[in-house]
C-alpha cells in the first residue's frame, strides 16, 4: 500500500496545526459559526443531531493493521467505543468532542491518516473495488490510478470550493462493479484499446440525492497519461458553469443534464485542448512509480483446496456456507479473499467496536500480511488469506460476531446512520434495517431468496444509496411523522439503474410486512435461478404494487 513521503507528512502535519489554531480561535469566540464552518468541514467534522461527527479518510479503502489499531484507540479514548464504515470506504466517529478533534487529527497524522476533504464542497475520497489487485480479470490494478487522483485532488486550490461536493470512483473489472462507479460525479473505468494500450472510459454526471442519475459516457478511450489533464478539464467546466445559487441544483449531474452530455463533452474537450502539453500530462514513469507501492506480498506456492480446507468444508456446514458466501476466489492459487460481515442482526449496519477493530488488526497480521480493506457495502476485507488457514480464521470471526454468512444477500443491508444521529435525516434508518434482519434471520430462507441488495437512506441525500438498491427504502417526513417510501429495480453495477418508486409510503412498523410481500411476489413469479432484479425487469412493477397495496 502507499506510504507517505516527507512531503505528504509535512502537509498533513501542517494541516493539523492549522486546524488546532482554528479550533482554539473558534472556542475563544474569535471565529463565528459561519467563519468556522468551512474550516471544520474540510477537516471532516460535521455537527450532527447530538454531537459532532468526524469522518476519517481511508484512501481507496486500504488500511494497515497499525492504522486500524489507532482507529480502535480513537474509538475508546475519544468516542463511545465503536466506529462506523461508510459507503465511501471511510470511517466515522459519532461522538467526539469538538475541542478534542485536533488531538484526534494529530494522532491520525502519526500513522499517515487524516480527515482532509472528507466533507465540504471539494473532491472527496476516491473509491474503488475492495478486491483491487487480488482478484482475477482486472484490466489492471486500479489502485495506482486512485493514488494518482488522490495526490492531484488533495489541496487543489482551484477545486477547494466547488459548487457542491464531488465524488470519483475507479473500476477495473469489465464484468462487475463493486464500487457503484456509474453513479458518481466522475466514473473512471480502466480499459484497453484495440492496440492493447491502457487508458480509461470516462463517465460524468452520475449521482444520487434529490435527482438521481446514471452517468453518461463522454470519452470512450482516454490515454492513460492524459487522465489528470482530462479530469482537470471536467472540473474546470463544472466550476465555471455549475450553479451556485441553489445547492439542490449545484451537482455536476444537473449541469450535464441541462447542457446535454454531448455539449458538456464539447466544453470539456475545448478546455482539455489547453492542457495537452501541460505538466498535468503524466509520464509513464510516474504510473510505474505508483505501481511500485502496490506490489504483491510474499505469496507462497500453495495448492488450491488443501486438506485442512477440504476437511472443514466436508465436516462443518456452517463453515462451508461461510466459505461459499463470504469468501471469493483469489488470483493466486491457495489463497482466498475474505469479507468480514458487519451486518449481524441487532447491530447497526457498518458499526464495529474498538475491541473488534483491535482483533481484526491482529487477524490481519496473522492471516493477511497486515492489510485491511473497507468496502462500499460497509464491510471489511482480509484480501490475502491462505486457504489452509480459513478454518482457523472462521473460528476467530465467529467468536467476534463477524462471520454472518450473508454477503450478497438481503440482510447485508447498506444503511446510513439516519435519524438516530444525522441532523439532516427525515427518519430513522437503523431500526428499519434491524426489523428486516430479524424478519429474515433464517439463513435458509435468505439463501432461497437469492442475491439481493437492500439499501436504506434516512433522507433524500441518499447516503444509503437507496436509489440503486434492488429494493430501496427512503425515510420521509409527513407532518412530523416518519414514513418510508419503497423503490424497486435499482442497480449499482455495470447495468446501473435508478429504482422505480412503488407507490405511497408506509408506516415504520409495517416495513417488515411490506418487504416480505415484495419478496413473496418475486418468489411466486421467478423463473429457475432468476435473481430478484431479473424477475423485476421481466415482469415490471405492476404485480408488486398490486400485491403490496392489496
């Protein structure tokens, strides 16, 4: 993984000192709330319903065990003993004291971490596939591209105060997208042209929130070395033409739709023409340098399905189910990618305790070369586990409560913190997730239903990505009462789609029944081995609406 050089460390240390002084002046009454707001936002600090919330950057989801232990320490020392994994692969703390945040940032800087640009109207953390570099079938490892974007976008003076927040995702898999790339402000897809040369396909104008949209392709092939110049051109056009008079119409997706993708692309190309001979053209040597930070660990030559693994699979049904659903094929024989489920019933989706974080760090050292990854679906990954060590790892995870065999299934719910924490939320999200999880605790039932994404958001800001859930749930406020709107047919993959609203919203206490009726309609109409999404696309919304509102 990437390691800071002296320049990286210096700018992070300087930012900590700067923010400490800003906080001191604010607490002394020398800065007003309005003056302090942009300072705290660009250091990852929100003021939520009951306390500040601090969002920690995890570039493209990669962490060392040392960094994870520091997060566990922060949860204990400065928070209430837990942290939360967000859909941007970051960590969040819900209860820090405002006056202690500079101390938290100083401790983070000591392990090459920060909270810079995790909020505010700037370029946010770049995300990618949590299996990057270890799964077969990639065009190339996307992490060097992510690191290049990170270095270009951090403290970029021209884009520090954009019309609205800005998000970029990178994907390198031609057949699968685990990063919801198409619904980002910019989606970067690694591709190769007919000559086999590396480059990118660029989508612009995706996003969720009040006006959900799937991005439009504005460049089918961009040579690798031109990426940063092209991204700069996109941001310049947005910065110049994006609306600043109405924050609900300020995202780049609104601009792309207003101009049309074709006209927007023309403006980008015109701006890009001025940058083609600039220092923003990245030489091949720089890509090679960045790739040098993401070399393979010391893999051993191992057989697939060694005797200890096969014995465990043959003798233990629970282990076999976990292996089938929570592990993934690795590009190296004898290894497996393991996903730790943070979706146990009774626990807020994405939450992890300080004790769990410490133990996960120990497991990473023991089983996965000291590396941990976070996921868009709010889980944690150990990417390089020897197959013969899987039974021992499973036992440890089961004791930790992190071995629920539900990855890819309906109880692996993406869920924002909602009204329990967020001052913007219209309704609670976490109790709805728990209601559904308790209704479908029986894993045999879950497996019979098959692969299914349920996403829950507490408001139209869509932090739970409800628009692209196969089943999406949105909390809405009606005269002070909490209701829930349901959508069907969304997708965050290569077949990205915005879900269709089922109809009028429902009471909170009815949501378990509503989801069950939707799933019964699916089971009654599906063909052999047909996924929920395929059945929905085949039969449409009418049958679901008829059954649910009968």
